[in-house]
């Protein structure tokens, strides 16, 4: 170590460890550097970045605030603070932090863009429009800003202006699939389903692995076919656009293979507390690292996927599109807060995907049901309590709120699916 300047050595070690993905070790050395120089705003910012990566948002926020206290005009501190506040679900605080950046640097297009996204998510359409227009004023050739502005205008039902900005976005960057997807949604809002399908086909050719693009393409193709059949007096009903379950909830059963639970335990997983802040799952337990369980190549998972998909098709009497597939392993203290499985896209008033979306849970092991909180599946509006049993399958519309709390001594294991009727 260079005894004349030990802080540089600590920072160098911290940077190398960060690059290697060793965040805890990197954090240790940044904190050692802070011990030597407690008035360095950048060091606190670096600690905040690491704490955010570790999912320790409250600590990260404190660290960023320390960096800003040292340097009240430290833009990177405010930007990182705002991003972490957003990840922590504190939208109003994140908005205030981005506004602080803009106050310091009015021509910061990135800050205006992030602020606009938060305002849009919060449903503040007028303010979101103003912010996206400010991004475009600073960066006239920002294709994504034009496209995002078009979606705000679409929600405001200013469809002519929405199309104008969407077309400009694609002209600026014709190879970005998201722009073509947004264009498709706007075309559909104008009731031009043929142009919508053309835009979706283009988006799909650019990004054939996008579930979102494939989903909307399948649904709009189905809707077009249904409308054409109705026009030919085939007496097609609108049943596919409403809840198709014979009961809500629909409770079924499937025998659980002995090796299935063993296989789930052997799969890669992450802690429930390391999921995104907008994830309803929390507490003691593990879950699949992503929402693509059915894409796993092992035989037992393929077999379960095949069976569950067949069950689902019969349940909703249509073809289906599996969007999410995952497993949860709940230990004592694990569970979910009240939530629904609908996204902003599902709730788009023109697409109205939520009426075709459903959620399924398949209980592989129910664990300990003699405890105080045996993991009852609580449904709301109307309220209903379901005590799971091994092999039970429960299907509900995705927009029905539900929750569960479990504190048994044995694990509870389940598979979850979010899917759409097509």
C-alpha cells in the first residue's frame, strides 16, 4: 500500500471489486476511504450505488443524502438518489430529486426524461407531456422522447398528435422495436388494426424474443379474426373479451410428482427480499430468478408446463399466452402483500388487455397448516379465504386483488403463472 496516499489504494481496490461484482467487499473499501476523508461527496455516492445494487435502499438513500449535504450542487448525487427513491417506490421523493437536478442544470435532458417517466407513471399527463416536450427541446432528435410523448398524447386521446410524434420517432430510429410497438398501440387506438398489425410485425422482426410484442400481436390478430367472423354473421360472441372462467375463483387439482419438489429446490433462485420493490412478495423465502420457469429444459418442468397449459386452455376455452411462469418457496414469515397481476400496459384503455389476463397458483407443498398463519389465500372484492391443499390449482382474473401470509415451520412450495386468453 502506498502509505503516502492510502485513500487512493482503497478506492482502487473498491473499483476492482465492484467490476468483479463483489459489492460487499467493494463497499468495505469505500467505507475505509471515507474513514480517511469523511467530506468526499463522491465516496458517499459510490457507497450509495453499491447499497442500491445490494437491495439496501434505505441505506443507499442515506448515503446519497450525505453526498448531497457535502456538495449541495452534486448532480450525480441527486440523480442516483432519485433513481433509488424510484426503485424504492417513493415516486414523490424521486420526482422532487429530479426537479432539484433540473433546478441546478436546466438543460439536463436525462433528468427531464426521468421526471417525465415518473409523472407519466403517476398519471400526471399534462406535466408528463410538458417534461417530454422539454427533452425534445433540448434534444430534438431523441427518438425515444418522441415515442414516449406519443404515448402520453395517446392517453390524452390526442391521437393525431400522437401519430405525428410516433412517426417522427421511427424516422429517427427505425431499428428500435419499442418505437414500432408504441406506434402499433396508437394505430389500434385509432381503430386502424391493419396498420397496428403491420407495426407489430415490424417490431417482432426486430425483436422476435420480446414477449410483450408477441403477446399483443397474438391478441390483435385474434381480435381481427373475431371481428371478421362476426361481420360474416358467424354469430361470434364477445366471450373472449370478458372473464371466461366458469367460477371465480376456479379451483382444480393436479397430482404432484415426488421429484417435482426436489427439482424446484435444486433450481437457481433468489431471496424474496431481493425482488424488485414493486414485487408483492416479501419476507423469508426464495423464488425463481426470473419469470421464465417454463423455458427450463428439464423433463419434469416441461411435463408440468404441458399439463398446466392444457388445464388452462380448458378453463378459459381458448388458446392462451403464458407471460410469466415462476416458483415460490415460502419459509416462516414469507408471503405477499395485497396485489393484482396487472401492469400499466394491461390497463391501457384502448388495448384493455386486463380482461383477458388470468393468474394461476399450483401448490406443490402446503407446508405447516397448524400454525397461526397457515398461508391462507385471501381474495378481495368479494372477500374469500382459501386454505390450500397439496395439488390444488387456483385460477382467478389477474385484476382480482389477493394476498397470503405464511409462518409455518415447513416450507410451502408453489408454481405461479400469469397468462392471457387469446
